[in-house]
C-alpha cells in the first residue's frame, strides 16, 4: 500500500515499517519483500547480509506448493550469495538461524 502509494501517499519509510512488522511475524511474502528492499537499498542503506537473511527466511517459510514464490526467493538469495564474501554469507546464515530460534519458527 505505502510502497505503491495505493490509497495513501507513497511513503517508503512507512512501507518498510509495515514490511518489517509482517516479516518479523513470519509472513513469507513480507520477508521476501524486505529482502528485496535491502538488496535494492530501499529499506535504508543497501545491505546484502540483511537481504540474504530475509530471502533465506522467506525460502524456508514459503510452502513447497508455492513453487514460484519459493523459487524467486531462492534465486534472489543465490544471486546475492554470488557477490558476497564467505564471511558475509556465514553472517547472514547465522542471523537467519538466530531469528528462527528467537521467533519459535
């Protein structure tokens, strides 16, 4: 809604706030969207580690029956990984594991 300006003035900061709230509640599409925002620098500074983490979480949350969404999350995660250092990938994976452990998911 806020990211597209549908029914409200376009406001990327407000959109990011709502994406984050939904992502933190475990909604796969919101996690995927937040990954895109970090990858593109729309959620603040460009951050491949955060983007990878959110794509990784979305990949795990999309049901196997949602082949298109799951495949998009995997593709974006792997594209990011190809330009990240091994340390950055390890950090993103650690953050994803910690998030899952802390969220009960």
